C-alpha cells in the first residue's frame, strides 16, 4: 500500500517493471492502447538489440528512441533509474543476446543476467519495455537466503513445503509490517464465505463511494454504483493490489469473517483508514488510536476517521510508520497463501518468479515506506508445493532491487525439488 504517488512510482521502478502501454509508472492498470505494430522483421530484432546494448553500456536511455505514448507515462530518466539499479546487484554489464522470442533478450552481467522484453512500433520507436528482476544464480537455497539475512533492518523469512517441514526459517513467527500482503487475509475470509454458500464469485455488489481509497489500483476512479462481481474485486485486489477493491471486500465480508485471519490486527484497518491516520494533519486521531487500550476503543476512533475526507496526496507522512500497518509473521502469510493459492486469480501476477521454472505460481506481496514483503507459493514440475515468504522492515530506505533479486534466486533454488 504505497503511501503517495512518489512512493508508488518508486515501487514500480524498484520492481524493475516498465510497461508504458500496459502499466503506468505508479503501478495502476491503464486503458490498453492498440498493440504496437512490429517493425519489419529483418531490422526490428537487430535494432532492439542495439538499443538495449546502448542503454546498458552507457547507463542512459535516449528519449529519441521511445514512442510518445511511452514517454507520456514513463520518462527516459526513469528508465535510467532502473538501469542504474541493475549494476549494484548484477555487477558490470557484459553483453546482450537474442532468444527464440523476437521480443525477449537476455542481458549478461558479471554476476548474473536479466531478461529484457522490448517492443518497437511501426516507426521503430520503443513502445513497451520490461526489465525482469535480476537473475542471480545461487549454488544452494542457503546461499540464496544468506544475503537476505544480511539486509539492513529487521528481516524474517520461511521456506515451507505444504503439509511437511520447513526447509529454512529466520524469525518466522515474528509479526512484522507487511503492507498489502494483508490482502491475503481478506481473500481468505471471502473464500470462507463462498465455501459456506454466503456468497458466489458471480454475485454483484455495487461500488460504494465511501469504499474508495487511494492507489495503488484503479477502482477509486470508477463511478460510484458501478456493478462489480466479487471475482472482479478479488482479482483487482490481488493482481494489481487495488486498495479500493480491498476496502470494499473488508466491508463486504465484515469483521466476524476477518477475525479468523486477523492475527492480532484488531480492529482490521482499511487502507483508507491507514491513509488518513498516516496523514500529517491527523496527529490528534493518530495519538488517540495508540492511546486507547482495547480493540473496541480503537474502533471508536476509526469511526471518526471514516467520517473524514481523504487527505490530499501531499499530506501523507513520508517517513516510515511501522505502527499504522498490518502485522503478520511469514508463517501466518504462508498459511493464508496455502488457503487461496489454487484460485486462478492468484496467478495473474506472478511477482518476481520465473513462471517457466514452475508448474504453477501464486503470489502476493506488499510494500510501504520501510516495508517490503514477498510471498509466493509454487508447485514445481515434480509436483512439490512450497511457500517462500520474506519480510523486511527498516527505518531507512530499503534496497528493494537487491532484496527482490535474492528472493528470486531463492525461488529458483526451489525449482528442482
């Protein structure tokens, strides 16, 4: 749940994703423009390779190489920021090579590689660009996990095989702030109600104006009263971490259903309530929220919060606030992930996992200032079901690129099990 537009842009860049046509820089879903028309096959691949090589060799992207539709949403300077983030993780750039996919190239560095997807339009301008998370190669699971333990801040992780023992763990029972990973709890509560016949995925519930929150997501821009199925709310909540979808489902399922998955997060905050409490103009209510000593008293404070309008985007605190958060241990996150992992919507966004490594990937993560969680359930090609959840909390800026790269290496180390 990034707390302001600048942080949302930083999150999109730290994930090393640049989809100017499909996703704008703050991570929201955008209206998809027509698919780019490929340049003539005899020149497009060579030109794309030269563009990637020039960018990585110089550490700079020339704005003249990009289409206007790309630059409207992502600047060349932001591309430079992504490129600069690759070198500390992967080392010096070496070369780039094509693959059997005309749009996919592999950039080789001293300590690993990075897959790059690139699309050129009919004018041979870059219309879409995607840098995948860096591909680090670890000799073993322990070798992949050890850099995570050295990350600044408080770190926890667990690697568990479903129904069997844990393969690795570090402070796995310690609740930490996990950002939008809390949405696993909301989905779990909804799944319970559907399993008991209270709801169906196809049931339509109108979007209410007081459910609207801040991004990430897009539903806050949709008209109030829009008829949406529960499947739509759930898919938006998980795949693009839509905060309005999450708040809608919190209200739809209700506190009793959420209690089973609250794990001490009582009352269960909506993202809207968290945004208001974190705004710099609400020191009084924030102070009251932490002064009262019972969930019922905090709920009374939240009723005052709910009556307030959303703050302006520049009113949010930019320093870490690990108290106004959702706190879960990585073991709790994996237990909830097992509950929902089989749902098709859990695989829409695979996170940093390479989907070719596994038969199935389910993912939900979360981030905020000073907070990063990644939780992934995989089924290997041998049929082994595993969950890797890792969280870092810090009062200093988190090196998200490095954390994600080492997490991805740990996932790769699980692929042969």
